[in-house]
C-alpha cells in the first residue's frame, strides 16, 4: 500500500522583486510579478520524496 501525502503549495513574490502597492492603496500589485514557491514547500517535498 502506498502512502499518499497532500502538500499545500504557497506561492510568494520572488525575493529579488520589489513589490509595488496598488494605486488605490488596497494591496500589492501582482500583475506581471515573478512568483516562486515558499521555502517550506520545497522542504516538505524533499522530506517526503516528491519530485520537484
């Protein structure tokens, strides 16, 4: 019997990108921004042996 694991993936703004605030001040402008996976996601994938 194979064990299945559900690993949630959290997308975050890449650490090399400076986030921009929307013109109306309601949040961060995510249009055309490079996203990456959170470090915890990669650690969890490596721990349980999922392909990256």
